[in-house]
C-alpha cells in the first residue's frame, strides 16, 4: 500500500510529525509476538493511508476495531467483502436505505472503501485490539493519537461533517467548533442503542445537504 496519503497526515498532525504513531506500532509489533491482534499487521493505519488529509469531507468516528478473526481491516464499521454483516453495520445500512433510498432494493458492500474513496474518514478511537477483548488497547496510546487527528482536522480544515454516534464519540467531538463544521450526534448503531436515537437520525441526508451547501459533492452512501 502506498504511504503517500499517510505522509499527508504526518505533515498536518503534530503528534505524528514527532513519530508518536511509529512508537505505537513498535509497541503493537512487540505484543504480536505473543498475542493475536487485529487488524492484521500493516493495516493499522489503513484509514489514513487510503485518504489524504486534504481530501477528507466526512469524519465517521468508531470505537474499537472488530475483535474477532477476519473482520477488522483498518476502517471503522467496515469489514472485508464476503464477511458476515456485523449488527452495527446492518443498522447503518437500514438507516441509509430508510432515509435516502426508501423505494429501492439496494445491495451494500460490507467493505466501506467506496466511502473512503469519496472522502469519508473511517477512524476508530483505538487502531488495534487484542482478539476477543474489546477496548483492550484503549490505554496503549491510540486515544491520544486519534484525538490529535480529529483536532488537526477541526482546526486546519473547514466545512467538514463529523458523525458522532454514541457517548464515546460525542465526548471526542466536544471541542469541535460547530460554527466551522457540521457536527451530527446520535445514539450508536449497535442493536443495544439503535432504537434510542440512531434510527431516524437522518445523518446521511443531512451530511450530504451540508456538503452540497458548501460546494462539495455529496457522498453516495
């Protein structure tokens, strides 16, 4: 995979310019010797490698990578094509269909790379996780890195859409200037909370309306 886009993040995120992300990879590499860690080696920065800093239009914050084999591939909520559809992603597709395509029978790819190609940053709070142990790397240092990434986008870019689903994501978006960006908050799409404010949030339509109003192309969700 080309590191061209990753370099754009190094240039704009001070913590990455200091090499902090490389220190974290060294930690994870050492842990891989005795533990099974996801996503696989080399995919930790997929979200940044696939999309340049200056090309981001929408930021979709996740929490942890999936912690079961064959699911995590470096993009929040996304799983490789052909993988069983995770419940949260199923609910995301339900909301998209209900609000944008109510009279169509659409098929969705579980691999959300097509969103990334259109400018959607699919960024988890932690970029690695130990197999079967949710939030196991939340104290490794990833939260500081991803917070710095969000801050850099909020301060250095204009008219971005931030999709913050669930309490964790909302906390990470507290310092985003609502006058400079569109910040949309809702419950997490997990089956445990989707009916408490995610379904019916209309975020995908609202995001596109905002992008269009600022002379940007809409996302084909």
